[in-house]
C-alpha cells in the first residue's frame, strides 16, 4: 500500500520503518526536517510537507503529540484533508481527546474520506519490535482496510467500537498504568527506607499479588533492569508530560461522565508537580525521583 506517515518522533520512526520492512511504500513528513533521515536510511521516502507526503497515498497515518497537533494537521496549517483524494483512509495513532477525535472523524467524513482512531500501547520497545497493541475506534470496514498496516506494526489489534472508542480505551489504560507506576515507586521507597534491597523487593513483588507492568517491564528504580529508562537517567521511553496529558484526559472524561477517578486525580496531580519540578521530558518512571526526595527528607528528619 502507499502510505503517508506524519510525525517521525520516538514512536513514528520505528513504526514507519516496520511498514517499509513489510513491503509498503512509505513517505514520511515531520516538522523537524532531521527527523526524516532515519526513514530515508530504512528505504522510505521523505516529503517536505504533509500534503506532499499524502499525494497519491491510500492511507495517511499520524503519530503526533496532542489533539491540537492533529487538528492543525487535518484542518489547520497542515490543510491535509482539503488536499487528499476522496476515499483516503486516515489513521490517527496519537493519543488525543475523545471529543476532538469524534469531531475530526465527522469532518473527515464530510470531505468524502474515512478516519479511525488507533492509539497504541507498548511504548518505544513495542514500536521497535512491532508488537504494539492498537485500540481501534471507527467503522469495521475501515479497520479491515487498515489491518495489513496495523499488523505490520503491532501484535494485538482490537476493535473497541465507533470513533473515539479507541481513545477511550487508551485513556483508561494510561490512567491505570500511571496509578500503578506511582504505587510501585511508593512501595519500593517504603521497602528501601526499611532496609530492603530494591532488586530483591522488586523480584518478590513481581511474582506476588502486587505485580504490574512497571515491575514486569519498566522497573522505576535505577539498576534493577539494565535496559530500561530508569537505568539510563530516565532518558527515552514515555515522556512524563505525555503521561500527564493522558491522565488529564482521563480526569476530564471522568468529570464529564460523572464517574469516580479518585486515585486517577491524585496520580495526575503528582505527575503535574513532577513536570513542574523540571522532569517533564524524562520517562514517566522518573516519578521515582519524587519518592527518593521524600526518602532523603525523612532520613534527615530522623537524624
Ligand atoms: P514525539 O514528540 O517523539 O514525536 C512527535 C513528532 O511529531 C515530533 O517529531 C514532532 O516534530 C512531530 N510533529 C508535530 N506536529 C507535526 C505536524 N503538524 N506535522 C508533522 N510532524 C509533526 O512523540 P512520540 O513519543 O512519538 O508520541 C507520539 C504520540 O504517541 C503521543 O500522542 C503519545 O502520547 C503517544 N504514545 C507515545 C508512546 C511512547 O512511549 N513514546 C507510547 C504510546 C503512545
């Protein structure tokens, strides 16, 4: 298939490369010109605008930071939807607001094209390995058109419902993973403050009832897992300001639907403070640093 890939950042780079490897003709575009070099080296093409990348494409995939970026691409400065051929399928894999997704899908339909929301889970490691989970919202027939592409980038492709349902699932998931990450750092800090070795404690909790994704794949304590962000000064991975964006979307959704997000709100506030303290660009497991500071303060009070 001829594919335009817009947004060649931490996720877009490996995802677009996996499409090339699966035999698709991929033309990428990123606002930062240097971001295209990797795709070019992998056998893809690079264009100098989103409209140029999408010329002749069957499908346009976007992997952008926020709702505002996707809106700007489709109908703002990017002016993409006004220029693509009728029948083109738009796949937005960014994590963005549910209401914005629904509004964009409706506008795209009015322009004779189709859109599905297909946000992902699995992080940069899943993107590299081609094992992402895609949570899809939209028409089943549009998902079937997208399926060969999604299968080139992911392992689990789940149809969650109509437009916005993919984003709803993603936001629920990220609220839970944010809560689990903070809970894990609190438990580790408690054990360490009371004389336990972080690796031994992690191994015990990983195989006990407290187990979760942070303990299994993304341990937040430096040195416990050599290949994860905590062991390289929290560089790479999933930025804390993106985690905060997703938690804010979850809290907003809970308010709109009058459901409880009690722990979600607390976790959201902690990520917000952590970003304000200067850690926004680090992986979200860096919330461990907040617990380390609390540990140090507690230790100095008892001296
Ligand atoms: P990133 O910041 O690394 O990459 C985004 C890229 O989009 C940047 O290179 C930026 O220059 C480009 N961009 C912005 N506006 C553009 C436009 N109008 N046209 C072309 N390019 C544009 O972000 P990322 O980590 O790749 O994440 C992208 C999305 O995926 C976010 O919504 C994020 O929440 C979600 N996500 C990220 C991860 C992760 O682990 N990084 C995991 C799951 C979901």
